[in-house]
C-alpha cells in the first residue's frame, strides 16, 4: 500500500470519527434537553421579548457543531490539495 493511500485512509478515518463524535454529542445533548424540558419549565417561553432559557444553550450547541464541521472539512480539503501539488 502506498503512502498516499495510507494518508488518504487516515484522513477519511479522522473525518469519520469527527462525524461519529458529533452525532453522539447531538444525541446526548437532545436527550438531556428533552429530560430537562419534561421535568422543568425552562423550555416554555417567558414574557413577550424574552425567549426560553434553553434557547441560548441551543444556539451555543449549533455554533459548536457547525464550527467543528466547517473546520474538519476545511482541514480535510486543505491538506489533500497541498500534498498532491507538492509531489508533482
């Protein structure tokens, strides 16, 4: 097996592990969120200009997931593009 194929395999495995981590994180987060919403009143919206207390946490989770996916894809494509151009 050539070094290029091994490097490509390692990159794909790393991207797969990031996907697996994010999937597990989201499943765990939403199960905890569902438990919190069922047992407390944090999910119910308050007075008019105020949103629910848990919506700010949802925003942080969304920013975290999108940034991890963005940086993972950016790392994958930036590292695969530079190596092939350097070897030719």
